């Protein structure tokens, strides 16, 4: 009869309860392993079913489908695919540190090839798996009903070794996940024994036994602090990287990087594909090809061999670091040791997991000892009855013959001779044929042996120390039979990977131009030559001029120095790749230049280890010299290049050159000084330098030229009112640094000259007050003495640009190093300050 009762309940309450039940079921009965035997329910059911059916390591293999069918029908009604996939994993050597199932046939591969169907493969328990089930018939564990109450199944296996730590576990439940890596069997057993002997053992003492994870695929583990944290709390992080070596075949123009071990759970074919993609896209300079030379024979399956061909001169460590950063050759692994313990989920460290296993073993050995004691005590009682019956055998036979049936005979024997129920049953079970062989001596020997065994078992049950000795002996036996050498190398802390960014690009020759208004581009030599190979054909905005022209390579580094003492470093390869006729991109789109910052120095560096220096010159007359090597960096944001002594000061020029030659500087009021670079001592990057010239009050340094020690060239100076004066550099007397200098141009009584720039070229462009560019040919002015007057060539100059002029091939051959490759132009205003004489390193 149906009930008409209606129960009112909120939907949220119903859903909450149902979801909670579902989550609890998934956590406890599917995804999270038991702390005692390290198995999930489906794994436990598979192993027990195979043991029940005698499918053990000392018997022939049996079809996997037969096992799957038996497990599904008897213990695990959740579908054959889930059962077979679990069987396969327990048979894969690259997933389990110690396989629990021996597979015969295709059980997959390191390349993530799928296993053959279960009807084709065969399997059986491994020898070590038998240790998981040993003594299970001796009431060592609790049995529970299966899903339909038609059979009994173990709630946990005896697990005669610490399987959870040895083979690890992974699983995702509802709100919880677990990730426990594999460890070395011998090390874990040693740790368990040490903790049994000293329950107060420290974690550091335990870690003398368990060094860290030990993966079936080997590899190198870094991150001791992360491992220790995981062993302490149950959570921690470390990295696994593949093991590699370099081979250099004799007479070959290439080297080989050989990957012999890969990180745990990395798919080999995927790793090869990742490396191949980087090689094909030419993202690793020096790498030529990659191939998988891993053998396919069964004996070679555990030997990985991935070969990367690289150029003879390539930096193999740099290539490896790039691969660590960008492929699965190095991965992070997170300990997350969630387990089921005492009916609930817990996160446990090394001591907690070992403690759970030890408590389980104590219970297993105690229950087994009690089982054996009961059985042997029962047998002792029977043997005592048989010995007693031997002495009165004829009377007992007569009594049995006079009885009506077995029950009457049993009753008569018990009443007449004083035997117990069990003894009477044993006597009645003796066959007539064996009466002649009932050897009293043999029975007495068995009785003595039983007495010793019973005494031993009673001592185990009575003494915790004796119990631990038994567990220790059995663990040592397991270690002796199954322990293997450690495969994974433990290497201290996680190494910081420093990548040479230049290795990521394809090194190609190119031309870089930077204009007065701050437009930069990278152009191929082919595009440059196709447009005539001249500066005049370079694409620029209307009214703009090319300021820097550098023949360089995409693997080189460009340095930009600002007036406020900062600098930016970026690969030439990061510049926009444009045609020679294109105007390029605004510099602010290439480097994070702030609105108030202006570029006062630009250079392209091939090698930071060359003996060059960076010279900073400030408006207040200071000069600083720092080794170029100090400016090497992988960072792309603004870094400190030099320090200013006052807030109203700024740098007017930055040069990169050697420590030979000297400088010619000029002030706004027309004073000039020539001194040698040897006068300037090298200091650190974040310093402010020393005095280059002693300035008069209200005067300031406006222009500097790098010169040779004996320089025969002629320099030009130009003033704001358009006066140009030419003088030989050698006519300026050589002084010590920090002198007051000499007058470069004769002073006017009214409206004195204000110097704008120095130059050694014959052509410059002047921006007039009417915002028009006019060519200034300085060679129209005669050369005169140091303090003479100049000639007025133009009216009202606002900005000067020293136009780039590409030298002829003959001139290139005779030019000083670096000068032909970068014939510099100068500008004042827009994005740039005036920095005459800038040379590239």
C-alpha cells in the first residue's frame, strides 16, 4: 500500500545531502588510497581476485579478460574499461616503481600508445604483489560483504611492504586530490624499521633513509626544501628534469645531446615533438635536428635515447637550459599526500604515513600470530589425545566396534577414556590403514615442536618488542628479495635557469636605423641594397632624419641610455622587421620609455665580455667610466646606468669605447677641454663619476666628442645664432681632467655666443626658428686658431642634426673599428639630446 505522507524539505537541503553522500562515496570508495596498503578499492579488488583464482607469479599467464570479468561480476560492478585500465597501470613499469601485475603482450608504452584490448593480453600477479596478499587467509585483515552480499572481500590487504610510498598514488575526488610520488623500496623499509625502533625519530633522521622520490623513469630531482616540507606537512614542490649527456663523434662537425632519462609521467613522443617544433621554427640557435633512437626490443624498453644534433660550436648548456624552460624536459611535481586513514581523509607527512603502515603491520602480525596460536594450540591438544590413544588403541577399537554409530562411538570414547570433543573427532578420523603407521615418536616430536612454536607465538603477543622484531625481520627479507638501486638522482635546491635569449632566435645580419624623432626599424641587407644602399632612400617621416645607422646581427643586444641615468637592454631581434622604405615603429613601442625620458646614447653590443667601457657625461661637467660587462642583463625594464649628483642635472651623452684616446668637451659659453680617457678611473654602474671640466658659474657642458690621442681631424662648432667655426683638434691643448679649459670661439661683447654642438663631419642639418630644415656645409668655413671667430652661415638655429653619411667601400676598409659600421648622426630635441661624437662598441 502506497503511503500518502508528504515530507516537506528545501531543495538546497536535499541537494546538499545528496552531493555530500556522493562526494563521500567518491573519496572513500574510489579515488583516494588507503594509508595502510596504499590501494584504491578497485586495485585491491583486482589483486585479491587474481590471488583467489591462483593467478600468481609462479603460474602461467591468464587472459586479462578473464580477470576483468571475474572482478566486475564479483567485486566491482563499475564497467570493464575502468578495471582493465587499472590493471594496465599496475603492469606499466614507467608508472609503478615496483609493478604489482606482470603483463604479457602490449600494455602501452612511454609514448602513450594505448594497450591492446584485454582479450589479447595476459597477466598474472608479480612476486612482490604476492607479498601484498601474504597470510590474508590467516584472519590478518577484516573482510566485508561485496556489493550484493554474495561474497566477502578484504577491507584492506596485509601489505607486507609500505606500498603507498613505494608505488605512490594519484587521484581526483570531489574537493580533494592526491599526488604521492614513488619512492625506493629499500629506503622506505629502512625508514619504517627506524621509526619502529624509535617512535620519536626526527624527520631529518628519517630523511637519512628516504632521500626523496625515486621514479621508475629515473631523472634528476631538485628541491630538497620542498621535499622536506612535503615529508613534514604532506604538501611540497620540487622539479624533475631529464638526465642528459653530450656525445662528440670523432671527425664529425656536430655534437649530440643525448636524453637518456625523462621526467616521471612525461610522454616521450610529446617531448620529442616539443623539441622538434622548436628546432623546426629555429627558436634554438645551434640545434639542427632531433630524433628518437629508443630501441623497440623488449630488453631495450627501459632505455630511453633521444638525440639532439647541435653545431660543434653551440653552447650545449645554454640549449639544455632553454629546453628545461620551454619543454617537458623539466617539470614541476607537487606532493599532495591525501589518504584515507581511520575512515576519513587526511593529509599526512612521512612520519604519519609510516606510522599508519606500522600500526597496520602490528595489527596484521598480531592477528596472524593469534590465528596461528589458536590453530597450533588446537593441534597440540589433538596430538596429546592421539598419543594417549596410542597406548590404549585396542580398547578404543573395541569400543568403536561395540557402538551403534559414529555419534555413539564418539560419546562412548569421551565418557570411557576422558577424551575431549576435538580429540574424539580426531581419533575417529584415523583410517584403519594408518593404524599400523601411528608412530608415537613422530607424534611426540610434533608435540615438542608445537610447544616451542606456541611459546614463540605467545611471546610475540605478549611483547611489543618481540612484535617489532618479527615485523623488522619480515621487512628485511622483503628488502633483500625485491630492493633495487635508486634510479633518480637527488640534487639539492632548485637551480635557477638562466637563458641566453640570443639562443632563441635565428642569427641573421641586419641593419638598424634610429631616427631623430625616435623611430626604429630592423632591415635586411637585401632590402637595403634593393633600394640603392643609401641613406637618402631610407623611409622616414616628413622632416625626420636618420640619426643612427648600424650594421649588426639579430642576436646582438641594443642598449639605450636616457638623460636620467637609466638604460634599457633588448635584443636586436625584437625590433620590428621592416623594409628599407618603411618608417619603422616608435621607440616607445619597443622599450618601456617613460614620457619624460630622452635617449642620449645608443649602441649595439655583440659581446659584453669585450674590453670596452660605457662613458656617461653630465651637464654639470661630470664623467663616469664603467666596464661594459656590468650592463649585461636579461631584464627588459629600465635599470640604473649611472647616478646624478643633483636633481637639476642630467646626462647629455653616453659613449661606448675602449680606454684609449680622449675626449673633447665644449660648454655653452664656448669653453673647451681636451683630456685623455686614462684620466678617468673605472667605477661601478650605480656611481656618479668624476669632474671632466670645472665650469664657470651658470655655465654647463653641452657637447662632447670622443677623439684619438693624436687626432689630426678638424672639428666644427655651431652656435644658436648660426655661427660656424672650424679648428684642428690638435690645436686644443691637452689638459688634465677637471681643468677650466680654453676659449674655443672669441667672445662677443654684445649677445655672447651660446654654443650648441661640436661635430667632425662636413655636413649637418639645422632646424631654424621658422621650423625648416637647412643644410649647413661646414667646409665652406676656413680653419682658424683655437680662439678665433667663426662665420655666420644660417640664422636662428633651434636644433642640429649631423646627417649620417655612409662611407665608400675604400673608406670602410681604412676606417677605425666600429666607425664604418656605425656612421653616427646627432640631434637635439624630440626624443634625443645632443651627443656629438658618439661611437658604438
